[in-house]
C-alpha cells in the first residue's frame, strides 16, 4: 500500500509531540540519554508478526537500548480487524510495553 499524505502527516505530528516530551524527560532524567530514542519505520522483533514473520515495522516507536518498547500505529485505510491482529502480535513480544493506535476516519 502506498502511504497517503494524511497518514504520513499524522505520523510526523505525533513524532514532533513525542520528541518534545522525550526531550523534557531527558532534562529531568539524564540517565535516559542516548538509550531512549524515537524512530519512524524502524523494525522491531516480536514473537510473531503478520504473515508469520518475527519482524515488524511500526509507524513510530520508542526504543530503549534498541528494543521497541512502545509502538504507535496510525491507520487510515487499513481494515480494523487487520490492525487488531497486528496489535495482538505486537503485544505478545516480551519487550513490548504497549501500543497506541490512532485511527483516522
């Protein structure tokens, strides 16, 4: 599927917000330093992903020590059942703390 402008702009807006929050937290908690990063389209590994793969590309993710702990999925044209299936597989991974799904209607 070719990404739409609505999808990409939504991801960018969320990334800007999370970068700001993470920057504030680094000031308060310097130990987070370089170990806490925000990535778009970075692969994370899970027990199982769609199609039987163990690799998953999130729209946006917070990574600590290169482990994808919090994933953000933006959905615009995807079927809701497919999103739910994807989220179920993501949270099965031991390193995942949570998933935020943003559904654009």
